[in-house]
C-alpha cells in the first residue's frame, strides 16, 4: 500500500483510458459506479501483462469514495526515468515508425463547435518520449505540392505521460482537433479543403497503421528538478494536451522518482462547457489534491469578462494576476500552449498588469526567459 495516503484497505484503479473513465461513473466522483469495470489493486499492476484472467482475480468489490481519492497507479519505472535527457528524433520522416491505432474517441459534447478526438497509439515501447514532447505524423497519400512525395509531417503534442494511458510505456495519446474549412462567402463546409492529417487521425479506426516521427521538442518538458515547484499552465483548446501528461504524472501515477508536492495551476480556454477537454480528469485532481491543483476555465461563448465581453483565457489571467506575478517572482514556471492567436492577447494583458504594478514587462519577460521559467509552444 506504499502509495496510498491514509488508505486502510486494498485500493484499486481502473485499467482504462481516461476517456472511458469519463464515460463511466467516475464523473463528478459522487456517483462512483463499478459495474463492468476492470478493477485491480494498484500495488499489483503488472501492466506489461495481457493476462486479462489474472487481472480479474483482483476485482475489488468494495471501495468508498474516500478510499478512491488519492490512490495512484503504481507504474513500473521505465529505463527512461534514469535517462539524462529526453529521447529525440528516434524516427525521422524518411524512416518513420509504423504504429497502430488503439482507439479514437470524441472528447467533446454535442454543443461544441467542431470536433476534438483523443487518439491512443500503440508504439510498442519503440518510440518513447517524455511529457511535453510531440510526435510527428505523416498522413497517407501524396503531397499535392510535391507529386510523388509523401505529405509533410504534422506535429501533435503528446497528451499522455511516458507510461501512456495503459500505464505500460507502450502507448501515446494525442488530442487532435479536426481541421475543417468553411467557405468565407457561403459559410458552407468545403470538404475538399479540410485538413489532411487531423481528419485522417480523427477518422482512423483501431488497428489502422500510422507513420510516426520523433519524439521532438524540449521547450515544454516538465522541469522535475524541484518536485515542489509551481507550474502555471495556460491552454486554449488542444493546447491542453501536454498539461494532461504533466498532471497525470503529478497526480495519477506513483512515480518513485517524481513525487509532486508543489502547485499546478491550469487555465483552460475553450468555447463552451461541451468543448471542455479532459474535464472530469482535472476535476478529479481538484477533489483529491485541493492544495496542489487549481483549475480555472474560460468559456468564451458562455461567460462574460468584467467588461461584459467574451471570457478569454487572458481575462482569467488578469483576474488572478496579482497571485500569478507573485508566483513568478518566486520562481514559478509558466507555460502557454495552443493556437498562435492566443499569445498577443495574453502578452498585452501581462504587459498591462505589469505597468499597473509599476514593473517593466519587457525586463521581466527577459528575466523569465533567462531563468527558463517561460515556456511557449503555439501553432
Ligand atoms: P492541413 O491539411 O495542413 O491544412 C491546414 C489548414 O488549411 C486547415 O485548416 C485546412 O482546412 C486549411 N486548408 C486546406 N486547404 C485549403 C485551401 N485550399 N485554402 C484555404 N485553406 C485550406 N493540432 C492538434 O489538433 N493537436 C495538437 O496537440 C497539436 N499540437 C501541435 C504541436 C506543435 C508543436 C505544432 C507545430 C502543431 C500542433 N498541432 C496540433 C497542429 C497540427 O500540427 C496541424 O497543423 C493541424 O492538425 C492541421 O493539420 P492538417 O493536416 O489537418 O491540416
């Protein structure tokens, strides 16, 4: 029972993806439902094994809500934990790795504008990565700009920890928004101009093969030198992907080499409630780790900012600017991920707040960059 805080009896965790967790009774934590779930004691997880029969032996029939909280999944530390640096570009566009789709699930509700999918990919442990890195995907077909050549690589932030959603180090998950094209004059969708790779990924089926490159990226790696550090994570839409990985590492997995005791603060901007991504997972952390996790949402089409306009993520930043600036002064890391368009509004807000505080934003920003507290990945 090494990792359970205050637990008296055997604890269990579901061996399922968070998406299926969301669809199961874990929603809201008040109506836990265990029927049809595959529960195994977390201390006994051998995730390398596919022996479903042996997992059934551990089915737990009794579990209170209090016991459910704070239980973490014990992961068998991968060699990756001891590496000096992250794996980089193990597979290149000329020699990509052929991986297999495990599952594709729609993440958003019916009232969300557009579609975002959670895609689990089996890489067999051959394309390891660290949280915050990206994979490249080469969609099938020919590059229209270079006849005879494959499509260019598209990058996607990895939305799982290095252990993957099945905790065995053999999968990676992506959070992909389907790029669709609307004719500006007619307002109608023009499928001939839809995004190639995002549609390929969202339309793929379990068992389909996909070509991977990478992993790549160092900017969004989670600094783990201080397990008690503060991490302020700002996302719009699919920009939440790397943070899902961080938060699972902090709060869902019992990683012997990283016992998080700091503060993780997530600001997520989306259109409306139905567009929220991984909301149940994050709400669960709020319940289980109220001292270590904060979660603020900006729903542009549902909420109003203090001037009566749409609520964007920068409005939430402004609301908490005093705390944010103090945390930055004390060494907090701040991350930005999502569409490029998010940055100008955020930068303007931060600059305005700095001026109000009698600080020089440009100087502050250059200090934050110098001290490696400032992490930006926008696309
Ligand atoms: P493309 O085929 O490349 O088309 C791009 C856009 O052009 C689309 O909106 C398409 O509708 C439009 N278009 C196509 N043809 C025309 C035309 N004739 N006229 C006008 N417009 C046209 N995306 C995510 O969803 N999730 C992530 O986690 C994520 N992480 C990323 C991380 C990094 C570091 C980077 C750089 C990007 C990331 N992206 C992510 C974006 C992703 O790489 C792709 O750019 C995105 O999915 C669109 O690719 P696509 O092949 O679907 O669209």
